[in-house]
C-alpha cells in the first residue's frame, strides 16, 4: 500500500488545523494532507484533532458509486494513525531549513522519502538551500520535477540543473535573437544519438528529462523535453506536441513555438522536431547540414507526416480553414460542427493568445442567443490565425540565422562546425529551404524533375545570395580571423 503525506502550513485566517484525504491519486493508493505548524514532534502533529472524519465523509460521498473506494476510505478513517505513519513519501510545504530542523528532531522521518516538488522551474537557489539545511544528509531527499515521470535524487536534481545551466550559459553569452537562440538550442539537443532502452530496462530512462539529458538513452519524448526545457530557460514559451499513429499505440513527440523575432521580422507558430534531424551515430557529421524539421509550418509538417501520425490536440489544419468553418456552419449550424474542427480551431487560438475561440457549451441551439458564437467574428479571427500557422520562413532569413549561429559555433569548435559557402549551399539543399526568389525562378524550381537538378538550382541561388548580401566576404573574414587567432595562440604557447 503506497501512501503520500503532505504537511503544509495551516490556515492562519481561519486559525484551523485541517486535513484532506484522497484515494487512488496516481501513483499513490492514498494521499493525506495535514495543514499544521511544525511545532512539537511528528507524533504530536499527526495526533491533533483535525477534521479528519469530515474530510473522509466528504470523499466517501464523492465516490459513493465506487464500493471499493468507499471501503478503502472507511479503513483509513478507522486506522488514520496507521495510514499516516505508513506513508513512505512526505512533502513539506515549508522552507528547507524548517524541514531539516524538524527531520533532525524526528529520526523516524529519516526512514521516509522527503520530496520537494519543482514543477515550474529548475531552481539552483533551492539546491543551495537544501545543501545548507541538510548538509550531507540528503540520501532520502527526492524531487518531482516537470519533465520526469519518476522521482529523482538530490544529486540527480543538482546534475540536471548544472547540465541545463551550462548549455544556457553557452547560448546566453552571445547577443542572439530569439530565433538564433532556438537554433543554437536545437543543435545542442539533436547532437545526441537516438538510442532506445534494452528490453529489461525501464523505458522511461529514454523519455524522462533527467535520464535522457544525463544518460546515453534517448527517444523522441526525451529530445522534446530537453528542447522545451532549454528554450523556456531562454525565456521563450515552448510546448511539447504529442502525435499518435491512427489505431495504434505508437506515437511521437515534437515541439511547437510561437516565434516572435523582430530582428528577422518573424512572427508565427512553428514546429521543431530535433528527433528527425538528430545525429544518426557517433561518426555522423551530415546531421549538421540538415534542418528539414526546423521551424516548419503546420501545413508543411502535416505534409511530411502524411497521415501516418496525427497531432492529438490539433487533428486538422488547412489554409482555407476559415472558409471551411463558415461552410459547415452555413450547412448544419454550430451544432453541426465536427469535433475535429472545433478542437483544432480552439487549439489554434490557444497557441497564439491562450484563449478559446469556440466554447462548446454554447453550441447547443438551446443556449441563450447572446452567448452563442458569432460566425462572422470567428471567420475574421481565423483568417488572422492562419497567417501565424501558414507563413513559411524563407531561405533568405534562415541563412542569416544559420550564419550568425554557425559563426559562433565555428569560433568555439572549428573542427566540429565547418564554416564555408559550400557548407551553406549543402545546408540549403539538404534542409529543403526555399528562397523568396522571382516567379520565374520558383517556376523553374517547381518543374525540376530530379534531385540533382533541384540541387543545382538551389546552389546557384545560395551562391548568388551570398555574393549579393556580402555573406561570402563575411565568411572569408571570419575564417581569416579564426586562423590568425589560432596562429597567435600557438605563438603564445
């Protein structure tokens, strides 16, 4: 029987010591929350006359249709001290110093797991506070953090923070724009080889943030979690997207970001899939030239997926979704809208401004007229939203971003990050980037029948672009500066 005990400060306004009791709160069989002070001993705290019975009676009423839950709650009610004492995990909502002092006064707590919850941030300050409060007595200290399905030890928590912060510091030392930061983080994450766990291993090793980050096993969920953590640490909101194969249990994970970059005039919703652009093995260097799944529009990503996998929260998108919505309403009314359409429209709105566009409660024809959705306003809003989801970033912009990122990577590690016009041409071709180009150029590219012919056209476009924008000259200057610096450093040595 697995139980969790939560001890938090009591309600000072009501001056009440209160208790809440719940059953079947995954992964626990029961959870007991006590609102109290940390005065006295552990035995004193759990023996106080809380509103224990009232809390259990309330929960029994909630689950009265489930006889098994009712019976279990009655057992807790009749043996409350036993269940409190048998809880293996304890969460204290107090400062680390107060918790440490209380644990020292109550040796029985050293046999329990003391859990710190940190769902919103990886906090270096908390590491220092726990270290100062508990000293070397941290063997029973655990953390539950966003990105991990399992508890992690104090050392794992500290190592996770150190690893993330090292990467963030590497990025923040440059004066990067948002899109440049995202590309730099993308390169860091995809520089890990996809490796699934062995049959006898826990599959979450390759999927949890901590183990995927610190270990050598990682799959799509691990890539997505690390990328999300890095990007959000850089101050950019990032979400993890889950997709499923139709009628299958297998799925996939990637990321979506509302990119707003004034430097490049980019503002829109773009998808990122570091798993599909990752390093294929330890000797692979070709992955550095491929950004096939970097900053993709929803429509382009759907074309790549080709129905093999479907985004669960956003099952349908079209550049004509506004008119398709209008057509469905005109034909069958709001109550005739497909669930797929409503779900997708609301998801689009939520990604851009965290609001719902269509409240399903008011789709019923019996709903008050004043509360029913306004078709024309929704169509108008959808036209605006489509621009965010269906505006590809051109090769002209992506090349500038890559140049500024790769320049710093080349300075730091020239052996790993080649920096030349040939490499930029190769990246444009392998990534499928398209220049804005003239109508004539775009027509020629559209009717190119072989990869070789398309490659030749894109190389010509890249070379011309590099010469017209001084990129070629700047590349030579960067390489010369790096060579001179290397000679100088060797001379100093």
